[in-house]
C-alpha cells in the first residue's frame, strides 16, 4: 500500500458474483455510479477510482441474512455467498476529513441492493496520512503520568446509582471512593447534565472532594465527567473541569459525532474518555455494521485517549474473544507513532474476572472498572478496591489465586459474595 492510498476490508454477502459486487462497491464509493456519466473521463477514473485489490470466497450460506428489494425485483436464482473484499481508495478523494473518510468506507455501501449483508471489518491507513490527524493527547503513557500509576492496571469505578443522585451526594460518594483507593472514577453514560445534578454545580463539588483527597495523600484521582452534549456546551464544560483542576472528560462518541470530538480535542488538553455506548447497533449482527478494528481506528483519528471494550465474563452480549480482540486493537499502533489508546474494561467486572483478563490480554496497560464489583462488596467500597488490587497483584506476580484467597480477607469475601450473586 502506497502513501497515496488507504485500504478497507469488508465482509460481503450476496447472491451475485463476488467480483461484480466488489466492483460496484469500489465504484459507488469513489468516482462511479450505476452508469457512466458525462465528465467521467478515463483520466478522472485513473486518478480518482477505488480499486478492488483482494477477494476471498468464504462459501455459501443457507439463506440471505437481510432482505433486498432490489434483489427481489431482479430475482437472482443463486444462493447467497460470503466473501472478504479489500478495496483501495485514493487518499486525495478525502483529504484530511474524518467525517468524509467515514462516509467513504462506511456510507451507502450498507444500502447497496446487490448485498444481503455487508460489514466493514478493518481499516489500514498509510503512515503519512494517519499523522495528519489528531493523536491521543495522553493515551496510555499520559494517563499513567496524570494519575501517578506508573505500572499495573488502573482501578476504576462508576458512579452508582446511574442517575438520581444530587451534586452534593455525588461529591460525597466521590470522596468516599477516593478514600477507598481508586485511580479513576467516571460518570455513567446516561448521566451528563441532569436537572438534579447539573455540570455547572457537579464539577466544582466533585473536584473540591478530589482536591481534598489530593491535599491529604498527594494522589490525584482521575474523574471522567460526562460532558456529552452540544459541541459548544462540551467545550464550556471541559473548560470548567480544567479550571477546577480536573484531568478528564467523557463523551458518548456515537451520539456526539466525529466533529464534536475533533473540536473538543483541539480545544482541550484533558484526557478524553471515549464511551462507545450504542456500538452494539453497529456490531452485533455478524454480517452488518462495523467491526471494532475499523471503529476504533476512526475514533483514534479524532484523538480519544481511552476506549471502552466491555469486559470478560461480563453482562453484555459480546463474546470474550471479541473483548480481547478489541483490547488488542486499542493497544496496537496504527503506524510508526505511539497512538495507542487505553482499553477500558467494564460491565460486570470484579476481582474474579481479573485473572482471565490478564491471561487473555497479557498486559496491565488497561483501565479495569467495576461498579457493583466495588460498591456491592460486603466489606464496602474500600474492601472492593482492595480485593481487585490483590487480584491484580496475584496475577502479575504469578502467585496462586487460591492461596491468596486464603490469606486475603477482601479477596476471599469477594469470591464468596459475587460467585453466589
């Protein structure tokens, strides 16, 4: 792949010849349409067309995954087949324009009448092109520097109840969680700027508690304030976080959009905690939507520092293998710069899911978040944090978890309580 092109890989399902459908895809997303038009010269095609550079037949499927009215009208008699299609696009068709890049690789392709399934799986960018976009302002290294956690997993939690707490109640809970020994605390994705806890009041109240803890201990606990909203409001709230001595903001990526996150990145030096809520709508169908490698590539270009990947053995639909692959995607540089983002594990996590997480991803460069796994611990939040820290110490040192459970009460109580829940 040259510096003049980038490549997208798709899973395609169709009853038509894969070669024909791949050519339609390339034409539709570059200089062509369903018929040649005036002005579409050979010179223009040579310069601006996308090219199919790979097709791999994956075999026949029993029945089409999705209905197509276009195919109903055409009445093809062949069974649908699946295949992998790789298309190479000219960089100059897009320029440095993240929204248009996304529209090119993941736009009208999903609506093509020729397909009964289509999924963008991965995106490969040339180094020079990638470097023209934003880099994570902090990523893994910067997050460790800000929190003072030089090694080991960062332990975090989520404000619970999700919504309903008033600003002073949230500040009190944050103070308690700071004292419990956390590195990171975040708002829930549905708690942004509610009437009962507006950000204008909540941010100063919470940061006063964080500063008190820092004054006592020297430890800065990173709080990810959910500032999801209209772009100018997000910038104002990020400025308030910075004024109050905060270090992180959170945004619901899918609902803010690329432009909002790009604007936030340019206007703020804070860590951006990227929450992917809604990603299941893009990913859960096996032959429709966007795979995580491509998804996190696009958001990495917007400059996020953390990305959610869900958790192993958690409460959501993703298989453990998908969670692990997502974390590895976050930890893999896109090119020859350190643009890695910190994978954020969450959803039903507790001390008992630490070992399988570490064995699977083979690194502690991650954020391990537990809501109920900390706050529902029978010994209280401090014991919940202690149980998770002990679990990470055990797996990182190679000690026996069974022996540690016999010697550490917080860990033993966690296993006793959560395995019965």
